[in-house]
């Protein structure tokens, strides 16, 4: 009896092992047991877009590609640019999204970008994309220099609201201005570059010397001066339009001033990083990033976007003709001179920069 029971048990065990093996082979062939089809694809995206913009922008991508897991690496433009350059020989990013075109031009010069024409790239205005075909980078919007002025703080000093770069250099504003460090911040660099393109090299440094006398601190973020002005830490923050308007909408006692001489500006742009294995999802992301849904979201924050659409609007707080507010800006020249300008700027003014965290 015991022997018969043992034989039955042994047969059952053999059958169980056989059926389990068959099931594993079938599952492996379908990819389900290993997770090949159900495991999300991962994409590493480097961006300098604002923290409060990113979740809203990504809503439509996540609906369209629910199985793509995005690893978002966000920092200021200068930090992201330095990180990409440091990783040149072992790139971690798959795509770059919303980083200054002048930074992408630097990466292009070093052979770090893979040419790619996203779907419907022909809709993108010529001034917002690389002239090569296929392009190395494609823009999504433009952002520009603005002064964020705390009206209450200036009233305490009985001072008028500055309307121009020339006004900011006046001695009565000594110690009242905060500005982004151009080595860390794209907003800082487009503003310093604007001085060079508006006034010429020698006069630009002379004017920046005068402005430096009135600077309390240089920040490592382009949006921080707007926030500091809104909180009354400094009466005037040199920042960019979107962030100043955002602080204004929150109820801060600030006025957003676009300088009379014209605003320095740059293009927030996207690119495919050159690496051994380029994921198809990276190209899908770049297709989505200039699509209709994404453009509608960009337009909620920025007056100037790279694709004209029906019903396009100018968000409240911008000038009536935002394109006319922009200086004549040679992005290629700004990229070529970037290292030289930053080195000279650091020598002259970096002592007033806040400590890096």
C-alpha cells in the first residue's frame, strides 16, 4: 500500500513538473512571463523647463504612451548644459526637452546631437529650428528678459519703476537688484548676450560694470530673482516674463517690465542625444513635443510658440506684440561666444554670486 502510494505521488510530481515547464515555455515565447511586453520602456529626459510647467505639459504624452516611463532630470540651463557636456563620452540622457537653443548649438558643435526630423516638423517656424535637414534641434517656444519690480518696495524708497537697461544702471538702485548668473542660468546668459548684441562688446562690459554696482546678488536660477522680488527680498529682479507674470497672478505686488531697448531671448528647444542605442521612444517623445496638444500647453504660458495654431492667444501680462519686443538676436553668434563671455563675466562679477548648493 505504501509502495503504491509512493508511485502515484511520483507520477503526479512528474506530471506537475512537465505541465509547469510547458507553461513556462509558452509564457516565455509570448514574452509575458519575462515582462518584455508589460514592463514599461524607460526614457531619460533632460530639461530646463520650469518645475510647475512639466506635469501639465506631460499629461497628453502620458495618456498617449502609458507604457513609457519618463525619468525627468530637471535643472537650470547652465547646470543641464554642463551635465550634458560632462557626460559626452557616456551619455545618460536620451532626449533634451526645453533647453536653450544656444546650449544645443554648443552640443551640436561637439558632435553630441543626432539629426532627427520630428513628425510635422515643417510646421515649425524657420527661426525656431536648425537650418539643417534633418535638423539637429527643434524649438518649442521663446522666453525673454523682463524686470520683476516690487512696487511697494520701490515706493518706500520713493523711486520710479525702471523701464530700461539704462535705468537699471542708475546709482539710485544700488544694491536693489538681483540677477541670474549667466553661467548657471539661460535667462542670465540671454540677458548678458543681449547687452553684447545691443551695445557692442566694449560698451556691453562698461554697462555691465555699472549694473554690477547695483546688484545685491547673482542667483543660480533664472526664476529665483522674480520670486525674491515678489517676496520683497529685493525690489527688482531681472528674470523672464513667464515667471514674473506667474508671481503677479499669485497676488504679489509686482509689475512685469519688458525693457525699452528690447528683451534678450532664446528658444526652448528639443534634441536627440547621439548614443550607441537610440530608443524608438525617444523619437516618439520628440514627435509629441511639437504636436498640437503640447503646443496648446506651451501657449498657456508663453506668448511666442514655434507652431502657429488656430485660436493661438497671447497670455495675459505680455506686450500686445511680443515679437516686436525681442532684440535682433543671432543665436549662432551667442553660442559661439558663450565660453568667452562666461569666462570674462566670471572674472569680473562672480564674487557676488550666491553659494552653489
